[in-house]
């Protein structure tokens, strides 16, 4: 009788980590590292290392990110108070959430719950050689750079992100900011010193920081980015972070390619990605 082969160690670890993630997501309070490790049949040290390699986050950071997503979803629905949303998501103290709220939400939780109410976001829509471009800036910095074929669609996307924010047309000073952004597209090797309002999870921000370190004219694979942030098995998560980027060219996710050098998906269209890379190579 033929016996089936036992799963390889990488596959077994992947299954264990997937189970641990589901347990963290289902728990009212994050399970301890010891409990998760015991359930996986690994030592706490080994489990911690395997979990971080697979997800790009420590078990504690994964739990925090999951709860933060739950808070964002609850606040966006607008049906719960800020305090209720925080405790329903498993934060056992307001202070622990508020310590990270600014980076996660980009504004005060009450403002986020109200769809960005009282937040002022200046924006402008123009044209560049790649089509329509929208640039938006909050009090913290540039919070959106979008490319597309339809200017109205770009504005609609911004309104969907901040449904109750006060969106105001940029003044003459703002036009200079837009010119800087357009410069990144037309002459990508000039670099920039744009103030950026970067909003995302801890893992996304690590990926985006790694992207900003790729010089113009060079590319890196998703696997290489995963290696650079110390999470070699988080290739899919890296791809997800690239897809979540809302700051075209300022965070150059167009410089990330497949391991064979082929171009993969790009939020603003693969043809724009190809053109940006072509310009950067030509200017070297």
C-alpha cells in the first residue's frame, strides 16, 4: 500500500502560521506568544521567527494590525462611538490605540469616524504626459497622487476615501507642489523632497520605505523587497502593500517587478508602469 509523503517543513509551517493567524483574528484578546507556540508545537522563539518570516510581522504586531483594521472598519461605518470601536476591536485600553492612531488613520479617530469631517484636503487635477493626474495634500503632507484617463474618476476616488472632508481647490502655492509631482513623472531622476502623509499598517510602511530606497532607473523584485525588510516569505504581502500605495511615483511601486523581470499589475495601469521605467532607464 502506498503511503502519502508527510508535508514538507515549509508547507507545514505555512499551515501552522495560517492557523495561528485565524486564531489571533478570532480571539477577543490576543493570545500570548507561549499559547500560540504551544498550539503550533514549536518553541516560542522558533514560532516567533517562523511567524515573522511568513507574515512580515511579529504575532503581537499582527494582532495589533488586525485590531486596527477592525477599528477602521467600525469607524467607517459610523455606527459605533470611538471608544466602543476601540474596545470592540480588542484594545483593552484607549491609550494603546491612540498611541498609534495618527499613523494608522492619518487623523483623529473621531474625524475618521465622521468620514474626515473637519479635515481640510487641498487638491488639484491636471494633465501630464501619462494622462490625468490628481494631487492632494492634508495638513501633514501629500496624501494622494493618482493617475488615470478620467479626471472625474480620480476626484471620485478621493471623495470616497474622505467622504466628509472639506476638499478645497489648491491655490497658486499648491500649483507649485503639483509641478513638483509632475516633474517626478517627466524627469524621474531629479528626485524630490515632498512632504508625504503616509498612512498604512506597520508592514506596509516598511515596504514603502524600502521602495523609496530603490534608485531611479533600477528595479527590484517582490522577493527582493521581502528580503530587504527581513521577511523573505512575505512576497504576497509585499505585493499587497504595493497595490495599497496611494502615492504614485513618490512611493515608486512601479520599480517593483516579478522575479523574471516581467511587469505585473500596477494600480494606475501596466502601460504607465512600463513608460515610467522606460524613462528612468533612458535618463541614466
